[in-house]
C-alpha cells in the first residue's frame, strides 16, 4: 500500500524499534520477537464497536497466527488499566500495548490529520523488515485475519 506522508514506513523498510507497557504487567519490545513474524495492530480505542469486532476476530483466529510462530501485538493510545479491562472483558489472548503519547503510532505513520490513531496493520518478518502495511483512511472496516495470515506466510518465506 502507498506510504502516507514523507517519513511513513512501508513495505521493505526496517520496522522502528519500540518498547511499550502492556497487559500482564509487562513491557514489550519489538526486538524481543526477532526470528519470528510479528503482526502490529494499531487500533483507535478499547471497547469501541469496530475495534472490538476486529480484535475479537483476530483472537478467534489466533491459532492460525501461532501455527506460523507469529505474535500479535495490539497497540492503542489507551492506558494499561483500560487495556486490562478490555482484554479481560473479551478474553483476548494477545497483549495490548499502551502508546499513550502516540509516539509509536507517529513512527509508523498511523496518526490521522488531527492526531487520532488510524486503524493500521503491519506484518514484520523475523529480521525486522516490514512485509505488509495497511493504513485505513476511514477506519470503519479492518483487514480480515485470513489476509494477515497470508501476509505472515508470505513474510516467512521471503
């Protein structure tokens, strides 16, 4: 997909490193997943209708990702307390990370014109290279899990 803005990362770029606090009382760094694919799901907010549907869909198909040794990291501007409630309410089996200052969202080019997160997904391969990038404009839909699983499979064989 087309890159947004002059500095936005895209397919073939090295994924920017980050460390964020997340659910389970842990910090998560992109570098700790080297050697296996990572699906970075940037979403606007906890417990909102489309985000809830999206994350539940990915959770439902989680085994398809884990069978490929892929990890899903879901990132939004909400704080960890909000994430813990959201994760618990829907029994989500992947970490939710808090980008409260939106610095990571900005690095990945996922912030809209007035600073809101846009629903975006990146697949990063085991060597840290972006192999798939999608940024939604309106945010009313999301990429289906099957499309992301295919992107992970393609990244693994790249």
